[in-house]
C-alpha cells in the first residue's frame, strides 16, 4: 500500500515567505539549469528573496497561494492585475512547483486557485517546454510578444501567452 500525501492549496500568509523563497530558488535551479549558468543559480539568495516575498504577500492587489504536501510548501503561485502592457485583466505572475512534486496535481491546483478559467496572460521563459505544455493544456497560446528579461549574466527571453 502506497502512502497518501495530502495536497492542500491555500492563500499564503507572510509567515510562508521563507518557504516560498526556498521553493522559488530550488524550482529555478530545477527549471532553468539549461537556460542560466550554474554559478548564477547557485548564488541565488533565499534570504533576500524571502524579504521580497514578505512584501509581495502583503500587497493587497496580488494573490499568493501555496500548495502544501503534508503541511510542507511544495509550490506557489501569484496572480494580480498585471504588469506592463495588459492584454487581459489578470496576470499569472508566477507559478512554481518543486520537481519532486511534478505530476502530483499541485501545479494545476495552484493555477485553478490563482486564475480559475478566467481570461489571463503570463510570461514563460522561452525554451521551457514543460511549462509551455502545461499552459497550453490550460488554454494559453503564445501571442507573439517576446521580452528580454535581465536575469543572470546574459538574460533570457520570455514569451507571452494569453487565454
């Protein structure tokens, strides 16, 4: 008999900032190892990111949710009114799930809680086929807009997807 692990999605609280930051850094290391230099990923600072997350969680216009498995944060999502040019009224600003929980339903539960089936947009790193396939399954399509993000020593391109 396999062990069942309880998956829960709930609104984040400022006390979750450290766990969100730890997941954020680990998920970047897992998702972007082929896109960003190892030295850059290794140098990501969980404490600095946690300080930013305390501010983000407190923002009234941004919804931050966490997925927990057995009360441990396994992923997070954030959504808000959108930054920059807004093709829709809601932006899925970020969603990350630790690789060990890929396929668990955590990502889908987070997306459903953050934006439901409503029209929305998001940015995804170009060259991240797993994420793009997930968004396509949820009705998103590339709209042709690309922006260069100054992440790491050379940056990376992000493509906009809209539903």
